C-alpha cells in the first residue's frame, strides 16, 4: 500500500476517532468493563499482576489517542497527490473539488498540530483566492492584452516540485556509500629496510649529460696544457665519501674546473665502481642519484 493510500485511510480513521473521542470519558470504561467482565480477560498487567477490572476513577483525556500523518512533505506534496490521485489535468485543475478536499485535510491536522497546519493554511488561502478569482466574471480583454489564468503560478510551482521530487527519488535509488555499499580498506605492510633499485645505464648517461651541459656554461676559452690524474681524483672521491654516508652524484664533480676535470672525475668514479669500492644508488625512478662507499671504514 502506498503512503498516499495510507494517508487517506488515516484521514478517515481520524474522523471516526474524533467522533468517538467526543463521548464522555466515563462511558468508555463502563462499556469496556462489561465486555471484559464477560470474557474474563485481563485489561493489562500492573506490577506483574493481571488487572481484571478498570478503576472507577480512571479518566481518559480526549487526546489520549493521536494519529500522526507524516506521509506528505508539505502543501505542494499534498496538492500534487490530490491531483494525481483523481487523474486531473494539472494544466486545467478543477479548483472547487481540489480546494474542498485540501481544506478537509487541513482541518484534521489543525486540530492536532497547529504549528504544522500553519504552512498548509497558507496554501489553503492561495487556493481560495484562485477559486474566487475564477468565479468572478471575466471582462472583455483588450486587443493587445492577454488574459492570465489565475492557476498559472500554481501550475508552475506544482510542475517544478514534481520534477524535483522525481529527481530526488532517482538520486535516492543510486547506490550510496555507507547505506548500500561499503568501501574496502586494504592494509599493506611496508618493509622497514628500504630496497633501492639499481641505477640503469640510461639514468647514468642522462645525469652525465646534465653535468656536461653545466660544465660548458661555466667554461672559459683558455688554451693550456694540464696533466690530470685519474688516481688522484679517485682519492679525492673516496675522501669526500668518507665524510658522509650518501653524497649526491653532482656534488662529486668540480664543474668550475671545466669539462676536462669533469671527464677525469667521471672516469675516476667509473674506476671506483668497477673495483667495487663505491656503490651508485637511486631511491626511485627519476630520483637523484647518490654515491656511497661499498664498505664501512674502521
């Protein structure tokens, strides 16, 4: 059964309950006591003991039983339900029938919840105004004037509300995280000892090319003869590595000395790596290249 159908049953039940609750409170217990006495059943249990007879001084207030109708989300929702239920054309609303049914519902909620009825009363006033304007005789329109329908603004609001309501239903039907699906969480334990990848020849070549470009920027055009020793530069590199655990690849070269010094320095580094005196490492691909001693000095 749809919520709107339940609302209709609730309106009818509220009418019957309202009529029943207008009777005197003493009359209800008397009839109930007669039925209960004949059946021999307990009305309730009080401190674990069956209550076979109602107290004579029991008072039941008129508002002891209330029905809360929460099927409609507002005046537009109620009005749209009344129109769609009776298959009325929303562009040609019969204001007399719709207004009468709307006022009957507003009267029911006004008796139980005046604060909730305030919003519905505002729409009721609007419906009565539209109905009264439609009952007035229409004047002959002028040649260039268009006769506005008093229901036009109401129809526009109803159509917009219906579109938003249908869109809300479609969004609510989509899977939602936390309601329909749950995110999976995977915990990956990483090793405490970092494993450095091997330096490829391409990375070493790219780093070497970058050093050459820097050396050419600071070189001077001097014609001189200089004897450079590979062994001497090997010793210089070893001394630099003894003072630090890791030294960046570029920091081991004296760029200010020009390309000859850089070349000899690079050959000295290759000789040290060939003799497994140093290790050339890299933390991750495309990361800076570091050089360290292959052994720990005593």
